[in-house]
């Protein structure tokens, strides 16, 4: 899994390898937006559907966590986390 962060106003994403930190932080990935507000509930549902449709991603994390990958939203922090 890779950590995705937004580092500029054009919303271009930079990817950083996150595997070495798996199990250390409560979230396995975070996406932040600085330019436009988003509907956190609709975004959560959309990302959950994408995650559920990718068996390689979900299967890899199920083996490490013994549970399905879940998406959580924190509108106050302008981000989405994967747990």
C-alpha cells in the first residue's frame, strides 16, 4: 500500500512507499484536499467501493490484519483514512 498526499493546489498526488510503517500508525493511508471541500460520506462510500473491488489490495491487508480494509473519514482534518 502507498500513502497518497496532496502537496499543492493543483491536486497532483505524490506517492510514498508506506510498507515499512505498516502496523505503526492507526491509518494505512491518508488522502487530503486543500483546495475544495468534499462530502465526506459520499467520498467514503466511493473509496470503499473501489477498495472492495480490488482483490489484490484488500486481500493483502486482510492477511496482515485478519479483517477487511475499511475506509474512515475525518472532515475536520480534511482527510480519509484506511484501517
